[in-house]
C-alpha cells in the first residue's frame, strides 16, 4: 500500500497536469484591466428613489479588489441609511473573453442573490439587474466613482439612484 501511495502522490501533486504552472500564474485576461481605475477602498454618498417617489440619502463603502492573479473581481459594499446598515453585498466577477463581458455573481442582504452580466462601454461599466433596471459606474475626471441606476418606464429610462465615491487611500492607484 505504501509503495502505491508514493507514486500516486507524485503524480497528483508534482505532475505538470495538476501542479500550478507558470502559464497558470501568468494568466490575466486582458479584459480585467478595465477594472484597474476602480481598485481600492472608496466611500461615498448618494440617493435612491423610494417607491413613493422620495429620495433617500445613502452612504456606502466599497472595497474593490482583483484576486487570484487577475482572474477574479471582488467588490464588497456596505450601505447605510440614517446611520444604520441597510444593505451589504459581495460581487464576484470574471472576464469571459469569448463573450467579451463580465459574468457577475451577486450576494446581497437586500435583494435576491443572482447571476448578472456587464460590459465596459467608453470607460463605464454597465450592467442590468433585470431588463428594466440598469446601472452604470465609471471613474470621472476627478478620480471619483460615479454610479447611476435607471429604471425603464416604457419609452424612457428614469434615474432612480446616484452615488459619488472618493478613494480612501490616495497612495492606491
């Protein structure tokens, strides 16, 4: 039994088919570079339109990172309203080179968890929560993340959300 274990161990953990090779470590999809201006810790303030048409002020904190040698986007968000935590979310994303988009897996304390997809257009990341609710985020000329949400009201898109975030560590990118 011992004589079988050693060759099996060598095959599983040292073989080029199973060991982490240089080509795996160097893998970094070119599309992930779109996220570079967003990487870091951010805090901001904004508003959300409520069901009765009133604007509610929101404060939030983002932590946006690239993980696994450039393969995975990780965005953590905490939103507070009137000093109370209202919403937390974790978004994991990758880059699909064939589809030229970013599949996202969203975990949230406010909305149902789900799978979404987004694309970069002219420096802005655009994604749909459903066919009638879209979000757009970009880093503006002042180096802030500007994010808006819009709802499809038949023949027009109406803004229902806006956030402006500033980088918290100026030594970051």
